[in-house]
C-alpha cells in the first residue's frame, strides 16, 4: 500500500524501477486500469502517469476522483495528501475564455455538489470518531448521534439533487459549524485532535472559492466596458449588502450556529472584494470580476442561512423568529429616521450604536435573556 501521508514514496519507487531497468509496460498498464491510493499498486499508477506525460489538468481531475473514493471508504483523514495535491493543481491552473478550457470549467461546475458531499462526510467522520470515545447513552453521545443524523440527511439531499447549489452549500456550512462546535465541547474528554479534520474542511472551502472565480472567468462574460467604474459599482453594492448582514447578525441569538457560519462567510466575501480591487489594479480584469462573483456567491449563501435559520436550527428556532422580527422593526425605524443609508455606507461608525440597540431589543423581548453573539466589527 502507498504511504498514507502522501506520495513521497513515489520518487523512491521511480528510482528503484529505473535502476532495475523495469519495463514501462507494467506501470502504464496499471495506470490504464486505474487503481486507488489504498492499493499496493498505486505507486505504479503514478509512475504510469509520468511515463504517459498526463497533463496537470487530467491529474487534477484524477486526484479528486481518487479522494472522493477514499472519503466514501471512511479514509478522508488518512489520504488528505491526495486532496491537498488536488487543491495545489487546481490553484495552479490558469483559465481563460478559450474552448480548450471550457471543458475543464464545466467539470469544475459539475463537481461542486461533490465538494459539499465530501465536506459533509468529513464532518461525519469527525463525529463518528468522537462518538467512539464517549460512553454510549451519555449526553454528549446523544448530541453526536443527532448531528450524525442531520449530516446524513444533508448527504441524502445532495445525492437526490434536492436544493440548488446555494442551498446545498448553506446546509453544509451550517452542519460543519455545528460539528465544529460539538467537537470543541467534547475535545477534552476524548483527546481527539480535531484540527486535522477541520483543516481538510477549510481547504475544501478554499476549493469552492477558487472554482467560483475560475468558472466566472470562462463561463460568464465580463460586464460591458469593464472599467473601474463598473467594478466600483459592483463592490459598493456588495459592501452595502455586507453592512446590512453585519448589522443584522449582531443581534442573532447566542445559541444559534447560523451566526458563526455567516460571520466566517462574510469575512471570505470581504477578502474577495479586496482581492478583486488588487487584481484590477494589476490589469487582471477577468480575475477581478471572478473575485466579485466569488464574493457574491458567499453573500448568497449567508442570505440563505439567514432565510432558513429557524428551519435548520430547531433548538434555537423560537429565538431566531424573534430575532428576525426585531430586525425588521429596527431596520424600518432606521429608515424612518433617515439613518439607514448612512448605516450601509458607514457601518463601522454605527457599529457600537447598533450593538447597544440590539441589547435593548433583547431586553424588551419577554422571557428572552440571550445576548447578541456575533458583535461583528
């Protein structure tokens, strides 16, 4: 079997075979058969790729297919080096509007649900590993059982093609954050190193961002006359959306995982906007608008999380309903006062005022003592 830490043993294998004068027919034949990383013949497959001079794009697609199969077998952590190789090759690929790249981009689009499936399965593996170290019937064991059922339902929906891409990604984000929250709580009694699991999930989140950008460059035409004004208009609209969501999320109930997931996605969106501006200044027009598309996608996911929060988080549902009602009232009052547009344009200046307003709102809600949880800056 190939070394689970990655493909480091491949170089030694190449040298041994070359020194022994091994015929190229065997590795080429193995590569044609297509074995998996957990096969003892996998090193020969990789050698066959080198002999056949398989393109980086084809190798990237092969690595993803291999990693999906490893995940299906419960080996996501063992073979994370295969996933990292896929990530590295994906990020290194330069795309343009040529027909030669269109097939590659279409492949990326097609694989997007699979990325969500893998991320959900990684969360399952983490929860399963934690559950094995807890006493059956304990409170934490039951919590993990519930989370595993929720993750299974998400994966079933993805398999059945239920929900659009935005909804799938929103569901996966929420479930991953819930798994993270549970893992942090039971880390000490189990002694589990949860970071290694979360690193994989975060790396795949970066894959989603990369695909968003590269798909946009090829599939979607640039706005007419892609001058700085066009980019500024797009980014200003996105920044106003971020400001509104930040203001709203300041008051989300403390026990709602939606707030934590949304906060992280907003940070990604803000980073993509800044990268878009930098890319434009460097003359990379297509990439700049690709970054804007990535930011837009992440804001759509945040909106979907907010929209479905009380449905997807049953334990926090009553408070989430109150939160939404309080926000609608607050937003309406700000509009009537004539300060709403100022909030959107200068959120940082109004952040503390909004935090205090949320504190008062929650005090007014009868029977509710939950403070704001996010306090976004």
